[in-house]
């Protein structure tokens, strides 16, 4: 296999495939038939197996793809949002989406399969600095109190998101209250 970067169209096709797999995993779980993922992506099953020889390869790739999207969203939100606080709130909303959609992966990620072991560290290594940067920018703008720990904040959002499938439980409202509690003054 070559270490050459993929062509732009090949990267787009793989991203489309990963997005389709993620959507199918959310609705049908990680054991969903590969043919369902192929149909959603508009490709044949052979294309999926060519890129991802095993289901574990596909699961790991989907997880990493979504972590990368979340990591890239932080700086983009700082650039495009009205304030750093607004960027932080929007990013935490995306983190809620990420955590909620990973519920189907929980059993797999906690399995004995060693291929999943590095994923939690990967998540923290990629996202904790993004959260820290957002928090620092909001502190510098005077919008939130100093001394917030990005790891604790991410754990809090994850914990609140874990109960998201219960009736009368509004994860976004609760995370909004958490974020409001960070406000200075």
C-alpha cells in the first residue's frame, strides 16, 4: 500500500462512505449489514471491503473521522462565531451530537478487541486541546471565569449526554445550563 496522499475525489468518496456508515450505525447499530451502509453511500459492498477489510476497521475509521471533524470545528467556530463564548457553546453542542451518536458504539468500544483500545486516548488527545483553546478564548474575552478544566467539562457533557434517550430529558437544555454556569460575573 502506498503512503501517497489520496486524490481529492478519493478522499471525498471515503468521507462519504464514513458519513454513511456513521448514519447507519446511529439508526441500526454497528452490526448493521454492510449492504445497508453501501446502499446509503451509493457504492457496492466490495468498495467498502476494499477500503475497510473488517467491520472493526470501518468502526475505527468512522470514530476517527468524526473526532477529526469535531477537532476541526473548534477553530472554525472561533473564526465564524460572534464571540468565543458562542463558539464554545456551539462546539459543546457538536460534542453532544458526537456522544449521543456513539451510544451504539459503546459496547464495541468496551469490548476485549485491542484495536479499539487507543480510541479513547485519541479522542482526548485530539479534543482536549480544542476545548482548552475555546475555554481560553472565552476567558480572554471576559465571558467566562478562568480556571475551567477542559477534561472535566468534556466529561460533564458526556455524562449529561448519556441519559439522552429518556423521556423528559433534554440533553441540550442541561448542557446549556452547564455552559451558562461558566459565565463570568
